[in-house]
């Protein structure tokens, strides 16, 4: 692992239009939590992504009524980690909207689900 390396969080996908991740992602979030607890000097950035092309840079979060869905997805994971005892100074959050899809064009629901994600960038070891 090197600083600036980007990692996907496998199976941590989100319900369309919401910042709620699907239960299939829980085991990988617990693995991330374990890594952060075992390596207290690690600092990360959580980068949120959305599917689909919108007229706006970002999509609407149906739960909050705001147009920053990619950020609220990354922040939801940050809040989970904070509740588990990780210091807030170790986690940055950003929302990248639909700028970096892993699948384009999105044809199927599976394609869209793969783009509803949060990636992790290593900032400090």
C-alpha cells in the first residue's frame, strides 16, 4: 500500500437515490474498521460516487432532499466508522458525483449498482 493508492470497497453498494448501503457490504465495512483500528496512523479519504447521468453534477439524496448524494454516501460510512471509535481527523470525505463511473454506459441495474459506491484513498500510512 502506498499513499494515494485507491481501493474499492467490494460489495459496499447503495440503494438508488439514498445514502444507505446494502447489507451485503457490512462484512467489508467491518474489515475496513479492523484495519483502521489495527493501524492507528492510517488516514483515508472516502470518495462517494453515484450512478447515472444527471443534469446536476450530483444526484438528489431522497432521504435528505439535498443534491449531494455522492458526499452523503461517503459521509454515511465515515459516521459508521466514527461510531466505532475511529477519530474524525483520520477520515476525509468527498463526493465525486457521476464523474468516475466504473461502468459506462450503464445499461442494466447491475451496472448502475456498481457505480453507486464509495472508494477509499490512502492519505497517510
